[in-house]
C-alpha cells in the first residue's frame, strides 16, 4: 500500500525516528573500523603516519558514502533486497572515494590482502549491523517503545486494510487510535474504533497524543482534505494521503516522481533497478561459465547415450518466447525421436516420441543443461519463468489473464513455479493459470537469496526425480 507524505519519509516521524538513522550510521562506522583493524593485521607495511592517513581516508570515505545513500527514502520496515542494495551502494561508493583519495595522496597500501580483507569483512559486518539494529528496534517496539500513534480519516475498505496492515506486526510500532469519517457514519455507530466525524477531530487531537493522520478519502473532496491538513499543521502532526488503490489492485505498489508530479507503478519489478539487473546478470555469467567449464563430465556420456539409442542430433533447438516477447533459439538435449510435431505438440506422460534415455533426462531435468549456453549468451537467466513454445505463447496469451507479464524478465532454466510442482503437461487451463501466477509472484518479489533458494531446491529435486517431469 502506497502512502504519500506531505513532508518527509515515514521513518523520519515520531520522537525516536530520527535516532534510528543515527544508530545505524554509528553501527556502520563500527563495522568499517572493525574491518580496518582486521585488514591491518594482514598488512605489516601500514606503520606510523601511513596508519593514521589510511584510517582517516577509510572513515572519510564511509562518511561520504553514507551521505549519498542516506538521501534515499527510509521506511519503518526493511526487506532483505533493500539491505543488500544499501550495502552494495555504500561499499561501491566507499571504494571509489577510497581509491581516488589514495591515488591523489599517493598513499597506496601495497599489500593486496589489505583490500581483500577490508572489503570482505565489510560485506559481512555491514549487513549484520543493519539487520541487528533493525531487529533490536523491532523488539523494542514490540515492548511498547518507539511507537507511532495514528488515526485514519475514512471508514472505507482502504482505511480498514491500512488499519489491518498497521496492526499485523507489533514490530511496526503503530498504535491505532481510531477512525474518523467525513460525515456521520451510521454503519460505524457502536464500533469502539469509530471516533466521530472531521468536526470532532480538532478536540480529539487536543486531548490525545497523536503522531500521524492518514487520509483515505477521495482527493476530490478538496474541502475535507484541506481541513484535515490544516488540523495536522496546527497540531504539528504528520499528514499522509493514502491513494484509493484497493479499488483497482490488491498487490504492492511503488511511488515515484516526475518533477513535482507523483506517479504510481502498480506492478513492482525489482529487476528494473540497474543494480539488481546487473548483479543478476553477473551471477548468471559466473554460474553459467562454471557450468559450461564442467559440462564435459556430463555432456559427453549423455551425448553418447543419445547417439547410441536414437538416430538424430544430440542437441535439440527450438524457438521459444523470451524477454519482452522476443523469440530466441532455446537449446536442450534431444529427448524425443525426430518428428515434425516437436514445435507444436507438448510432451505427455505416455508420449511415444520420448526415448528411454530421454525419459531419464527429463525425469532428472538433465535435458535442460544445454540452456546454460543460452544463459551465457544472454537470452536466458539461471532462474526465471520457463520459456514456452511460440505456439503456446500465441494460444495462452489470449485465454490466460496476465500471461504476457511473465515476459517482463528473462526466462530461466528453473523457476519459482517449477520448484512448487507447477511444471510438465498442462491438461487443464487452471494449471497454466497457477504457473503464470507463480511466475508473476517471482517477478514482483525477486531478490538474490530467492534465486539461491530456487537453485538449491532445483538441485535437490533433480536428485529425487520429479513426477511432473516427463
């Protein structure tokens, strides 16, 4: 749910909000200096004056990196992908400034191990510090500290959904004080959370400690909205406008600005971030390179088995639908006898076209290994929605809602749908709908550790063998 603040970010509010950033900054400073101490142990050349210069540059670089990254929007909650993004930016900016200043002062540390140890420790200590601080604050909030007292103007579905979100986790630190309506709401009469109308708001604010007002009514009611904003100003409170998104969408949304105009993205795709996109691509290149280097161990015996048991090529090449609906050549080990229906007819459990060797390859997913070539070439990713045949794309895009959304990212060798058993033959329409639903969930919730989880579970399933793989 997107909330628009008329002043500043959510984490800046309340009596203690401003201290959270300070605490996180100090914890980060401790992490930087611990990393420096550990790295210094492995560089005996840092002595005397050079120790002081290097230490000073290390800390100044951190302060500069912190200044840049802290300008980003902060929230009361933080997800793992946000933490990874912050740590990556801090370390990248720190390294740029650190090396630039060292070059200017000509005070290089000549032992490579110093840099490896310093940034290696920083990669570990910084996220631990941020997570530790956040967990401590969350625990403090659960025990009644650092809370934010809030009221909601509006009694509609959006207002109730917002209330439920606030109270869904005591670690969020919200204390809900009640609803107010624009005019008298008879349906709310007798509800202990209903406090009255906007005309009762001034008195309520004078008699109670309130920190925030959330306005969920239509922005077209200019007079009511203006009055509530005036009351927020008079009582020195934070005012937040909540768009009526629940009328149209139920998923998470994201707010951004074009100049002074607020715009809303109703389909979040973490891989729109250049950092996330390049980190995923870097992982794909590394993983596929290692896989291809080691491939002869599996490729040679599999190729021999295919050639000895069935006439035809070892590899099977087929046009599939990829990123943004573009076609590409997808590679697999050939698991069927050569036939003229391979581009239009999906394999079934009792398909007579599948060879004995091919059935084993499909059951263990080994037939997908040549797709690491596609990953290395950039047509695919290690993890992502599975690419479908062109004919299937043409058929399903007309009958499955949001089917083409799964092409917002590169297709993968394995994916969230596959590890959840949504693979193989689709005999009923609902099976494809569930698969698409899982693919879209992955797109909107992507983070690096989710990819690692999917890869690990894929390997485990490959050893077990999968019933739906045929």
